[in-house]
């Protein structure tokens, strides 16, 4: 449902002032130069998500028709089926749990008709503590849901059967806005929750032009998020609101025992800042139980490999395994959906009524070797080694240097004979490669150089391979996305990413209107083994199968942790660069000190060998600095960029 698109931004400072309370992001006086090396790893560390969170969430299974019996029933099924012991720990309540905000003190009241254990001494004396205690006693963890604005998604986009907050306008303001400290203290300290998902409908569904707002049902809130228009979305304001929330979480849980899930559907360029604000951030609008929509959600993370890592994960939304086109009659699709989420390090949050799960579906969700791909401790998101509209090959470097996980994915409608090569795996040609089929949990015959898999439409193959890395004494940077942090991406003007699949809308009568358009910012971001615009990395005709592609005026950090001795790359302006006239200088810093620098390189210059000694260096910084200002984005390549021991 692209329910959130198509709204007018009314935001202007005067309006904010008139609304009272909302403060736009302050004008920034002297911002630090984004290209200036800091000498320190800049990614913020907080929360408890060293691995992608795993668990269950009520929304896809029940929407607001959640109740305690359904929740405990699914939790019990997670325990009984062995899924808990496989890592599914979080039991997350989504929208619908609230009755109202008590007046005048603002304490949140639980809807006890569906959560009877929350009943207290009086009708407005409720507590979810008993439920949380019960989940904890089952060795599970508990998650709650709120909204960053004053009101929530079910209020902004109600269905006929939605259980909505009741009472006066103020009583129905169940979101965190103006109640941040009060609500987080209640949820995390008094009730004992471990996880919070924070939606963003309060920032896009309650602008003054909305009929329900005009009718006086809700207080107006400016449309900071304009889902179908990145240029009208107030990126800094939204980021600041989520930043305040993160800071407040650190106050209520100073030991960092929380998980913070940002749910703003990939808007506001969250790709670029999610990592510093939350433990996971949605990259797209809501998933639906149909193939085409799953592709849309998946594509919104598939090229974001350099933006996630331990503690900080891209979130293509919760799983739909078990329903619609991923039900027990569609096990090929269900397996593919699950394998794709695994290889891109997506959170594995089941969205299905597990009380009635057939064995075949529990076997999908509980496939131990697929889950292990997702939970590999190195936290490298799978990187595209081959891509087309029909077939993709993802390769994920695992913690063991000589092991990789692979998903070969037939997106199309025809059978494909997919050839997996040693080059895709960055393994040495002519050497033996061991292969294991992770769904069947059995070894396949070893191969050298290449092996072919026949894939039916929508089928995928998930493998673990073991071989001799091409770089025996080190690693390509594109094999270690978890160690890269994009400190500055060089993007001047945000552009919607055209690579993301655009399915027919289901929510609003299918083909009325002119169809969905690219809407999620991210086009032009840093990439592993690709240019920012999905071209092969190439310098003066020489192609690089390994390397980092990025725009000029960028700074990448690499967490070396003193484990390497030598950095090397062949650098230059990529042949595909839109800008051809300016020149770019490449600089390598180690813990803030300049270690190596290229001359200014233009489109006609041969690739330049840039080497630096990095023994003992903790943080390497790679700066590509444009000399002068071009009229189009300058695409640069750190070809074959590698760290050696
Ligand atoms: C939004 C979110 C969903 C779910 C609903 C609840 O649509 O993206 O995941 O939380 O709100 O209303």
C-alpha cells in the first residue's frame, strides 16, 4: 500500500511557529568540512544489535487486531518450535495496543480489552509490565511501538476494522512528540521493554489540509515527510527528531540495552544517516504478501551494502513468510524471500500467526544454515557480484576469511542457467571451491572456476562456499562492507533511486493514476564493486571487478583496527563519470595523518597507483576531492582497493 504518498508539504517556519512546539532544525553556523578527516571512527555506537535483530512482530499477522492471546500464542510457538533457540528473541507489539493518553498527566493507558494482564487498580491505571515479565520469563525479549509525531499510522490511515485510540483530541495523541522523556521512561524503565519501533506517520498524515484534521479530529502537524517527493521532505528536521529520541533512549537505558528501530519508510535520505541514529531503519514503504512488492522492499536495500554493519542495519521491513504469495503453497517464493533477507543482513522479524504454522513454513523460518548466514558475526551485507533485471548473485564475506555465503536469485519469469564463477567469489581461478547447499544442508560436489545452477522462475539457491581468496594476504575493501563508513557521499542534490522495483499499487485500485515513480533517495551513493550509478568500475578502459565506486567530494572511513600493513588502490575518475572536465585528487589518511596523495586526475589520465603504509592505523580515511566545481557529479573509482597484512 503506497498509502503514504502524495501529500502536500505545508511546512514553513511561520506555520511551525503558529503550531507551537515544533522547532525546525536550527540554521547551521559553521558546519565542519565533510572532507576533513577526523582521525577517529565516526560511527556512533549504541544499543544492542551487534547482529540483525530476530523475532516476531504483530503487524503483518494481525494489524491492530492484536491481543494478548495471539501474542503469547505466537511467543509460545517460537519457544516450542525451537525458533527461540535459533535466535528469534524479540516479541514486538505493533500498532493497536493503546487506549489513550491519560489527562492531564499524559500517562499512556493500555487497551485492557485486548491486553487483560495490563489491568490495574483503576481503568486508567494500566501496565504492560506483567506481559513483559511473562515474555522475559520465557527467555524472550519484548518490543513496543510508537510514533515520532503526535499520532500514529492507524489513525492516519485507518482500516474499517482498526482499533484506534479513544477520547478527546489530546487523549488520542499517543505518539512520542512532546512526551519523549515521559513515554520512554514508562516503556523502558517502568514496563521493562527492550526494543522500540518508532513510526513516522505523525510527520506525514496530519497536515492542516487533511479532512480529519480540518474536521477537528486531530491537531495539525506539518508534513515533514512527503513520501513521493524527496525534495519536499524536511530531511534535517526528521533526522533531528529521531536523534533526540536516540539520546533519550541512552538516558533511560544508559547500559545500552535497547534496540531502536526507525520506521520512516526509507524517506528523508535515511540511508545516509540511519546508521548514526538507530539500530535499524526501514528502507521502503510497507511490505505486502506478494512477489512484486517483496522485490520493491528488497531492492531498497540490495545496493545499500556500504550503509549497514554491526549495530546498524538496513531494514527492508518484516517478513511475510507464511502469507499470500509466501504461504505454504508457495514455498519457492517463501524460501527466496527468506534467503534474500538473510544475505542482506535484514532483521528477521516474523510477521505470521505462528499458532497455526504448518511444518513446512516453520522449516523455512527455522532453516539453521540460512539463519546463520544472516547472523554471521562479521556483519557484512551481501554484495552484488552479478546483476540484471532477471538474475542476481549476492556474495557475502563471512567471518572465516575463506568462506562466503551466496544467493543466486532468479527474479524473472523464465528458467535461467546461472553460472557462478570463481571471479564472483573473489576466489583464485584453477583452485578447488567447496560448496554446501544451505537449504538442503548437504555438500555439493566441489568445483573449479565455475558451476551452473538451473533456476526455475522465482527460485534461488543459497550456498556456503569455501576456497582460496584471490588476495591471499589481505582483503578487498568490497569484501568488508561492515568496516566501511560513508562519512560523506558527495551527493549535492538528492535523487530518487530508479533501480528499485515499482510494483502496481494494490491499496488504491491498482492502475488508477499514472503509476508509482522512483521516490527513495539514494541514487549516487557509495557502492562496493560498482559505480554509484550501477556501472562497472572502469578507468581508461580497464575494468575493476573489485573496488569502491563513489562520487567525488566524498570521504570514506575504513575501520582497520591496526590489523593491516598496506593500503593499495588504483584510482581515477571513472570512465562513466558525468563530469569530465574537472580533476579529482585522492588522499589516504591514517588516524588523521596524510599518508598518500595522488596528483589531480582527470578523465583522460591513466589509473594512478596509490599505496600507503597503514601499520598500526585504526581508522583509514579515503578522500576524493574535486578540484574546482564541475557541472555534473564526478564519479570516481578506488579500483582494486585493498588492505594487506
Ligand atoms: C506503518 C509501518 C508498519 C506498521 C503500521 C502500523 O505503516 O510502516 O510497519 O507499523 O504503520 O500502523
